[in-house]
C-alpha cells in the first residue's frame, strides 16, 4: 500500500473538484487517470474503489486512527479532506450545515443540470428531432446561474470565506463557459456576480494547477 493519498480521477468538473481541493490543502497525493472516454471506470479494480463506477475516488492510507479510507463521490471526498486537514470547512455546527446545504445544491442541481445542458447542447445537438431537451436544460441552467448570482450579491464567495463550496461549483460554471462554449448562448455576461466570483477563484494558483490534474491532453500533472 502506498504511503500517500491516491487519487483516481479525470479532469472533468467532478474530478477537478477534488484535485483542486488537494492542491489548496497542500496534501501530498499520487494521481491516476481514469479515462472515462475509454471506459476505465468499468474496470473491476476501479469498481472496487467506486461502486457506482464514477470519478473521482480516493484511497487514503493515513485515515483516522491509522485506518485506510476508501471513498468515492466528490462531495463526500471534499468533506473528508476538509475534516482531515481542518481547512476550507467550518466545525461550528450551524455554519457547517449551511455549507453542506450549498454543497448539496451543487450536487443536486448545478452538476446534474449543467451536465444535461452540455449533453444536449454540445454533444448530441445534431441528433435531436426537436429542441425540447436543449431548451429545457438551457432554461434550468440559466435559472441556476441566477440563483448563484443572487447569492453572490455583496459576497466574494458563496459563504463568508473561500471554501469547498466554491471549489465544488466553479469547475461546473467554467465548463459551461469554456468546454461547452456556451458563454454567449447562456448570456453569462449578464451574471456579473457569478463572473467576478468564478474569475476570482479561477485565478488562484491551486485552482490553476489542480484543474489540470489527470487531464488526458496535458498529462497527469
């Protein structure tokens, strides 16, 4: 068993969350590319780590009380790493629950809805018989951007301070603007608070480094 934390991921928004957090927290880790385009996520060895066959996943040989921790699901990993290091996540109960509320907002809405938007807008647009699905997820993506914009009014970050909540969301917003190439289509320039926030987070050195981890075009690091 390696001595350092093992990361199994790919540089998608969900994968980037954890590698960015690892860089922000200054943890030593070894990245392993799980190429979901080629079907690596279906490998039995990976399924042993991530039963749902989704990235990212980690193995931490230095878990609580010296136990090895095997963990999948990006939000669970973010909370685990934050608790492990005491960084980017509060210990006060009420504040912690508010952070979790917004983290679940990302997991239940931002990720799935932005992902569906990208699927219909970028990947299979030419195969659709009508524009119902594209328009459905376009409207929901714009609505969610508005929710974020309102939350960020008068704020630098989603919470009072930079946290795993921001780390969980910015890769998805950047994905819409850059990878899906939908900045103009979604009128993202109208969401000034979101634009300022995502630029602020995206310029952090740990974000710049972490987002390229397990990038099939750039190499693993």
